[in-house]
């Protein structure tokens, strides 16, 4: 074998060994990649399972909290509803008692009480109500109308100073604006209460109002004989058009 042939054989042998080593390396690499892929897939599956389990647990806990919140809200709603119902019944009872006191006690005595004071009244009304075009309204409990004067009476179960002030400031000055058919030269005001807070009768007295209350089985004007009532009649304010009046004649 010549030297050239020996060189060629060595080169060929070297190429063959290199190819074998490359093939073996490629096979090992493929096996490593396949193993790593399997491990990664297994980790992903495990992670997905753990994540799904966590989401499911969180959802169940959240749903339980919602259900508990709904129960608490329902209990709170029931308690609130019961309280509203109780207050509504109480209010209805107070309103009914006030209506009975005004219509069965104060109203029937008005003619007698003011006749004893020398004030002539021949028309009597209860629950007067009037509205204007702007949405304002006025309600009065008892009113008496005579040839020369009108009397308006605010009735309360418990008469407080704030009631008297509101009557003086909001109702009496504008009574004839809402009820122009009742306009008279003189307008007297009165307040009536089944019970009267301390010193409220004195406050109303000083303001020129008649003070009416129940004494025993009778209704009386508490003002003494020295009392001089104030007239609250005012000149018609042209800013206020005549109101449509809804009246319930007693």
C-alpha cells in the first residue's frame, strides 16, 4: 500500500468516526430534549392542575362570602323593614290621634270659645288645603270666619315653641294669599295642644295668639281676660296670584 493510499484511508476513517460521533451526539441530544420536554409538560400539567384547584377553592370561598353577605343584608333588610313598619304604625297612630283631637275636641268648641271672647264667627272649616302654581301649599287645621274677622288655629298633640314660631312666620302672614275668599279686616291666630311644653303658652300669649288646651273634659282658651289678641291681617301681596282652594266645610 502506497503512502497516498494510507493517507486516504486515514482520512476516510477520520470522517467515518466523526460521522459516528455526530450521529451519537445527535441521538443523545434528541433523547435529552425529549426527556426535558416530557418533564416540562409534566410540570405544566401539574401547575395547571394546581392553578385550577386554587381557582376552584377561591371561587368556593368567594361564593360562600357572597352567600353570607346576602344573608346579612337580608337580615338587615328585615330589621329595617320591621322598624319602618313600627314607625309607620306609630305615625299613623299619632296622626289619627291628632285628627281626633282637632275634629272631635277643638273644632266643636271653637264657636263657643270665641263667642265668650266677644268674637263672632259663623262659618267653620277643618283641614283646609290650598296649592299654588309654583308647587307651594298651605294646610290649616281649623278656621273660623265671621263678618269682620277670621281665626286660624294650629292644632298639635304636643305644642312646642318651634310649632308656634313656624305658625307665626309661615302660615299667618300668607293665609289670605292662599285663601283670598276668607279675607277679612282682622285675622286672629290661635294654637291648640293636648299637651303644651313649658313656657310655650306664655310665648304664644306674648305673640298675640290665643292658646287653647284641654282642661279636664273641656277645651278652654288659656289666655286671661287682660289678653288683647293681635291681628295678623296684611295687605294683599300682588306677587302672589290667587290660589285655587280645596275646602272641606265642616
